[in-house]
């Protein structure tokens, strides 16, 4: 699979089609017109490498995730509108700014928990909602088990925090919960995305953009991202 270019408002992804001995490999073109930003920075690449490395222990994985979250949120909020106001310096008055509409942060439990503390410390005025979602590892379908969200999200920017966008089922379901509450400005912030997940998000038709550190090759037979980084929940908190 390949995704071009690194920073774009529309993305063309070439997915490997089904491959059996009887059917020669074929390519399927998926056109994604979703606003997609793949961060391109050597520090982000180094942190992602630490997270991918199977020798990285739980505390080091959580630490790298926190630091990479900082870079992802930094990019996600880059074009946010600001309000100007005056501050007194020890010397004079300076024109300052603050984020005009701080977002609602929504970590998807469990794995998104490792992103929320850093994101909320960067945007202290942000509110936090929660969605609990566990993927059924046989069917690969999301199984929601908890939600705690404000009732009315119309006009409210929402940042969904989940390190992994694999089939996209968990993210699409989470965004559906947000859209039911009127959300019309959603940003999915993911460490690693599979092309299949990007396509699912784009095809959902929901008002969403994606900020990620990588679009990987694809999914394996267990719907794990390849090369990916394994199970992001287990790698932070240990096996269930
Ligand atoms: C992981 C991950 C996403 C989901 C991605 O969570 O954090 O929520 O899988 O897969 P999808 O795109 O195919 O839906 P998981 O269900 O393993 O739960 P956990 O966070 O509790 O480990
Ligand atoms: N969930 C994960 O944690 N990792 C994957 O690769 C896919 C789903």
C-alpha cells in the first residue's frame, strides 16, 4: 500500500486486493477526500520507532505515546481560531492570544487513555468526554461498553484520541455517537492508521479529519495493523 502525499486535503490510497493462488494480486483504488495530515518530523518518527519496537517496555511505551501525542495535538490545533486580548508584561502591554474554542477531548478507552493527560495539559480549557470500546477479536466489530459525553456538541470541536485506526470500526462508531449529539467538527488523532481505516473514515461521510504519525501498509488476517505496533492497550497497560 502507498499513500501520497504526506500532507494533503485529499489522499489516494492503493490497497492490495484479495490475494489467493487462483486470483492474481490486484489493486483497488480508494480515493479519500478526507482532510488528512500525516506528520512529517524526525522526532515524531523516532518516537514512533520506539513504540513499534517490540522490546520497548510498558512505561517506555507510555512515555513515547505521551510525547508523540504532544506533536499530534500541536498539528491538530495549528489552524484553530484564536481570540486576542491584552496582557501586562513587567515592561509594557502586549497583545496576546488564546484558543477561541477549546475542543472536547474524547479518549477511546482503553488505549486512548494514554493520550488524554498530555492533550489536556496542552489545552487546559478543554473538556474531556469518554467512550469505552473494545473490539471483538473474532468479528473485529467494535463493542461499546461506556459513554460519557456532553448532550449537545453542535459547533463544538471534538478531538477523538485513539492510538490505532485499524479497520476503522471503533473510530466510525465513536464519531457516530458524537454526530448523534450534533458534532460537526471532529478530528481523529491516531498514532498509526491502516489504509482500510482511512478509507472507512472517509466513506463514513462524517465531518471528520485525520491527524496521524503514519499510514502503514495494511491489515493482517487478524485485522492488526502491519507493521503497526501491536495491541496499543496491552503495550501500555499489559494484557487484559
Ligand atoms: C484498539 C484501538 C482501537 C481499536 C482499533 O482497541 O485502541 O480502539 O482497537 O481497531 P479498529 O479500527 O479495527 O476498530 P481495543 O479494541 O483493542 O481495546 P483496548 O483499547 O481496550 O485495548
Ligand atoms: N488494535 C490495536 O491495538 N492494534 C492493532 O494493530 C489493531 C487494533
